[in-house]
C-alpha cells in the first residue's frame, strides 16, 4: 500500500485555542461536508477537516471495503496508522495541541475514528461517532491494569455513539456489541439511538452539540 497525501482544511479559532476538532466525512463526501456541524458545536476551537484518500468508483473514502459492510481490515489498519502519522506531523506545523484533539466522523469517517480509538486509545481527547460500525473484527487486547490500577480511569475519554434505529446497513446486534466493546475498553460512552436510518438528522447534531458542550469546557 502506498502513502497518499491527505487533503484537508485547517481553520484556526478566532481566539487562540488548544482545542481542535477533527472532522472525517462519509463515503462520497469531502473535507467541506461536516463544516456546518462544526459550526453548531461551537466556535472557539480549531477545525481540521480531512478528505479520505481512497477512491471507490470515484467516491472518496478513508479505507477500502470488500463489499457493503465488509471492510478490508488490513487497509483499515494501514489508513489508521497513516492518519495518526499525518496528525502527528501537522500538529506542530499548525501549532495545535495534539493532546486536545476531539474527532467527529460520519459513517466511513466514524469507522476510521473508531479504529483510532481501538489502536491508539490514548490519542484522542474525545470522539463523536455518527452511524458507526465496528471497523475491526480482531482488536488488540486491552492493556492489563497493574495491581494498583484496578479502578476505572479518573478521566475516561468521552465518546458520543449515534447509531440509527432503522439503519439498513448495520445489524443492531453488532451495534450493541461494538458499544459494549468501547465501554469495556474504558471509554465513557454516551449513546443516542437516532429514530432514523443511515442519514443524519438535525437531532443528531443537537445531541452531538449537547455532548460536546458537557464534556469540553471551552465549547460554547
């Protein structure tokens, strides 16, 4: 697999901010798609919106799939590492704090963020997964706690998890297993089962904005 440069938009906050919102679109979208949602979450954070560099019939995606709902998991892992390498490179260039990065993704973008959560569990300060699917069937074992660290972390990473109740692309039982996996990995899951299919609704944005404001003190 070859490394392909990622296309992105970076918009610094009007006032200097350590918080940065990473946006990853769904299949066929681009780096402009989720900017309106960012505007509804707040304004006092930097925005980094990335376009997927994998094409499926001309449609940008963040990783390959073998069929509907069947992911090329080798490519998922490769693209996850590729994205993390990109973030580590661009953070000092744009002078934002990588430790204060919150990711929001829809569909394919949400699935790549989910892979980041599983492979790099300490990278993100938070994540919003809109219409998610579990990206990896084989996930690394959770780190074992030391004898003095048996309790849950004091500041678990908050995750907003928004499946669609009538989403034809995702098995509800698989969604429940994915939610349990994230919870068992120590993430603080806020689940919103949208009364909708795979498409986003205004209420998804309202719920995501409420989650963002309640978890990140510099949000409006």
